C-alpha cells in the first residue's frame, strides 16, 4: 500500500482551498490524497463541510467577500470538474463598481452547450466568449468592462441613464477606451428606441 503523508496531504489541500475561497471539489481532494472514505471521515468530524454536490469547504478558512459567487461558480462545473460560468451583465457591472443599484439576480454567461438548470436567483446567458472577453476576478472569472457594457447596451432592463453613467465612469477610470464610448452609447440609444423602458435589475 502506498504511504500517505496525512500532514502533507492536509497542507496541500488547505493551500488549494485557501486559493479558492475555502472550497474544493471531490476530484481536487482525490488528487491531494483524500479519497471518498477520507472525505467522509473528515465530514463526520467537522473538519470539512459539504457545500454542494461534490463541493466541500474547510470551515477554519475565512469567508471571502464574494462567497455566494464562488459557490455559484463551482456549481457551474462541467464533467471535467472545471467551472464554465463567467459572471456578466449587471453582476459584472456591480463587481467593477459601475452600478448604481444592487442586482436582485446573479447573471452568468455560460457556453451554449450548458444544460444545468440555474438555481433560484440566478440568470444564465448563453454565449461563446473569447478569452479577450473575460478576466480573472478574485477566484472566478468575470466579463471585461468592455464586454459587460456591450452586453448591457442592448439589455432592455438596463435604464439608459444608468448605462450612460456607467460608460462615462468606466472611461474616466480607464476601464474602457475613449474610442469605445460613442459606439456603446449609440447601441444603447438605438436599443431603447425599440424597447419600452424597464427599470428592473
């Protein structure tokens, strides 16, 4: 039987979890030397907590500011155990501190082949994102400021005045180029001429 250094395994798993907001998947745990019997034992002792299907957390690690988003990001895992979602639309706008509101739903963009049903309070947008359309934000991925504004430019639920303020603030803070502002504003004005106003978030 292969020797298992329990202290080294715990250090390795804890380091991984710490880089992921305290979370780890069953597959990741297995790669660190924690097969299901080990997981079951540590769950019973309170050393680990079950956080979702195949998802666990080390309770001694502090919760991060975006704990709810990290859970959803892990929920979007595919068969390869890799999260597929990118936080987008109004959620990304709030992450960049460009929103004048607190979104009532979490918006994520997922591949067109994604088949999971979203949990309550989560809105899925299906699209094929290029690498240039996303950036790492904390543990997870979010659409870039430019892609976020492009998505919201034609979103009828985004008030035009708030969108224009977000574009202005993004350009002032260097999050988008000045040359991007006119096309974004034009798209928004065109979309709102075709759609009734809706202030929902």
